[in-house]
């Protein structure tokens, strides 16, 4: 089972998600991220994901997407974050 981002990946959820991601990173050598339920996303949410992914890369912790919604991929594409977030397989 992957780490679910839930339905909202926006500024209202960033602090809670940050705490959950941080705990997951501290106790794992690989993350499986599920963004398939994301229906609302904004720049702070994407910034948090990018920071977490960079942290994982720096600490040699695996980061793999289990799923990504169209909303998540579309927002990442708008901000030029498809490749930095590793969403290339989900982008059309």
C-alpha cells in the first residue's frame, strides 16, 4: 500500500501532509506515493512534494508513484514540474 496524498493537496493540507511525509521518510528506505485521489492541488502542495522528493533523492530513499490524478499531473505540467516530480509516466 502506498502513501496516499488524499483528495486535497493544497495549502490547507500542507502542514499535515508535511508531518506525515516526514515521518514516512524517517522510517522507510522507499516511498510509494499514491496521488490518484487528488482532486484539488495548488503550488504550495506541489512545492511540498518537490521538497520531499529532493530530500529522498539526497538521502538515497526511493520515490515511486503508484498513481497520479489528472488534476495532479495537470498542475505539475502547468508549473513545469512533470520531470522534477517524476510524473513523466503519467503525463500525456
